[in-house]
């Protein structure tokens, strides 16, 4: 089941400049996504950040998917 990313991710002024972060932490969604893009598994991310839940890590992926889902492409030239 894909977690509802809003349950795990917040945009909080004063925390990481308002960037998307896992709720209750100063861990940016971008950091988790970068680690996974570099080939780390969910389990490896959890080893680096043991206070996170598997659902929070998966919520980062859901957030990324949601961010590009309705992206519009315009032909230029």
C-alpha cells in the first residue's frame, strides 16, 4: 500500500527553509530521494536514520511521484 505522503511530510517555516521534510525531523525529502537514487534500499536508509519508519521513507517516493504526476510539457521552438 502506498502511504499518504501528507501523513509523513510537512512544509514547516523555520525548518529547512520550509522545504519538504519528514514530520518531526530535520530530514529533507530530497536527502532521502538522493540516497535512494544513489542505489540505497529502504533498509539502508533506515539504517542511516533509525528513528524513521519504513512508511515515512516510502512517503518520500509517493511525494516525488505526486510532484511530477500532473507536470505539463510544452514544446519550444
